[in-house]
C-alpha cells in the first residue's frame, strides 16, 4: 500500500466531511421548506436520528431495506406532525418545542436502538485463550518505554496488587460470567 502522507489525511478528512454532512444537508433542505410555512423546527436532528434508527431496526428485523425506508419516513412524518400540531396551540414556542423533540428523538433512538448496536458480548469467552501476537516493530513504534513507577513507590508507598496481564484476565472472565445478566444482548447476537 502506498503511503500518501499529509495529502492522504486531507483527502480522508474531506471525504469524511462529505459523508457525514450529507444527511444534515437533506435536513437543512427540509427545514428551509418548514420555515417557508412560518415555523422553525429545531428538532430535525432528533427526527433524523430516530428515523435512521427506525429504518435500521426494521430493515434488520424484517430483512427488507425498503420497509426500513418506509418506517423512517413514517417516523419523520410523525415527528413533524407532532411539532406542527403542538406548535399550532396558543402560547407554544416553536424553538422550545423543537428542542424538546430533538431530545426526545435522540433519546428514543438510543434507547430503542441500544440492543442493535451493543457489542456482541457472547463472543468474549474466546479471549480467555487468546495470546498477543508480537510482530516486527514498525516505523513510529517506541522500542522501549521510559515509564517507571519508582517515584510513586518511593513517595506514595504505592504497591500494585495486579499486573496488567492478570488484571485483564480477571476483567475478561468477569464479563464472560456476568453476560447472562444482559438478556437483550443475547437476543440480538443470535438473531
């Protein structure tokens, strides 16, 4: 693979900016239409996130991406309908209602989508037998570390009770044993 250096970094940043900003450009386009009607909806990002989570969840569970797109549209239209209906009431502030919908949409998306995005924890037990693979050093690797806890031992009386290997081993064992307490992680992992 060829090394691009700083030019590669700039290309990657520009590509990432286009990739990440495209959904927000569509949201901005929708907001310009909303503002033509005399309303300001600051809850569009929450609508976007809830629609995206709904689309992913339905597409994943049903196997149909088009059904996911349809559900995302329904979720977005539903949030738009709620914003329009509530803001048409007397003494309701568009800005405050938009912020409330932003928080509600984002919160619902993370709450309902959590089982879909959690790491696949049931695969952790294989780490018990895993061993680190040390390859030849690469350019930029530190050949040795100058880290030393001698000063902490001397001044603070610090005495570590675990080395990193035994601490990680106990942590992995704990996660593997306590995974059964998380029922929705197993459902998604085996779906």
